[in-house]
C-alpha cells in the first residue's frame, strides 16, 4: 500500500453532478462508482467527502454501504439557514448515508458560520452526542481562513491549495492553524483540471495565469502534471489530507500512483515561491 494513500480523501461531487472544466463524459454509473469505492478502500483511502448539494452522491454512498462490507469515514456539509434545523439535516444525511456518525460536519459556506453563530452551539451538542466527530468549515480566501483558525469551536478547515494557490498564499496561516491544533484538508489541487489544459486553450480571462503556469511547467521534468500537483500538496507538513475527485476507475488508479511520487525539497521550495498577484483567478467560482 503506497504510504500516502491514507492522506487522500475521495470526493464524490463527480458521482452526483457533472463537474469539472475537462469533464465531457458526465457522471459515472452506479456500478462504476461502487468499483471506485472498493478500489480506493483496498488502496488505503479511508474517508469520503460529500454533501447534500452534490446531487445523489450521498444516496450512492448509502446504497454502497448496504451492499458492501467496506466502510469509510464520511465528511459531509450542511447549510445554516434561518429556521432550518441542523439536527434535522444531520438526521437526513445519516439516513441517506446509511451511517451512524459523520466524521467532520462542515459548514458548506463560511459566511453561514458568521451569520448564524448560534449554530456552533448546536454543533457542539451534536458532537457531544457522538453524532459528529468534528466541526468543520469550508473556506476560500485568507480572510475566511484566518477567522476559522481563530474560532475555537472549529476543529477542521477545508481550503483550496495547489501549485498556484500555494504556500506563498497560505503558508503563514497553515502554520498558525497547526499551532492551534486544527485539522487541515485541501481541495482543488488540480484547479478543476486547469493544469492539464494546453496554455493555448486558456480562455481569455485566464490569460494572466499563463506566465505562472509556464514557470510551473518547468518543474514537471517528465513526471506529469498530475503527479507534480498532487505530490506538491502531499509534501506540505501542515496539510493532513488532500481531497481528490475522479470520474473513472482508471483516474483513481492514476491518482493513487501519483500520491507515491516524492517531490524533491528544492522543487517544493521553488513552487512555494511562485506568487500569483491576480488572486481572484485562483477561484473557479470567479471564472466567467
């Protein structure tokens, strides 16, 4: 078993929705999803990431648990809204997932934690009842990241991190987070497939990213962009888990092999030093 596979979290948004800049095939069949789950478990992956907003992904996990002895820890997300019970959402999720506990229960949107601060107390009650193991929040920019780091009730933080949205952007806060005992998960390590697109195929609004990607391409050295991107995230000591998404069994197997690539420390340091000034382009939600 490759030593770093247990740091990988398998995302499920691709199984419930058509997702990603390079995904032209659509979501896989239920049979394909179940094969992906089994293969991931055999390789040492122990956590799935899902949400009610991911189409029928949660139901697929529940169906899988009903026909397989294989088990995963589940991270899922909720929406904090006025008049909407978090406990009721959790009960609904547990029923869909065919599970007794959620590992990390994430605020799907950071601003909900600020708008409804009383929900932190509700979550603490659910945690005391062992219905959830940890309270998490999903963030984007460093302003959100910093507030999450300094919120005592928050146990886990999920944030974007990749070859461009990298240590030069996030390093200081990553160190603070670990000093405060936060669990750190990162997503968007492939920037929704942007790293695999030919620079000539970049849409006009992403043109400012081309010079940075030209620098990144110099470090590939034949290992492949996928291996470079994944091994870069896995090489960061402050990062506990890396979220990956796949559309096929073959993609999973490739990702598992990439996770065993050891990136030389001098390459890690040089990528750490790349600093994108146009930070708004690091977030796919801002892509036109």
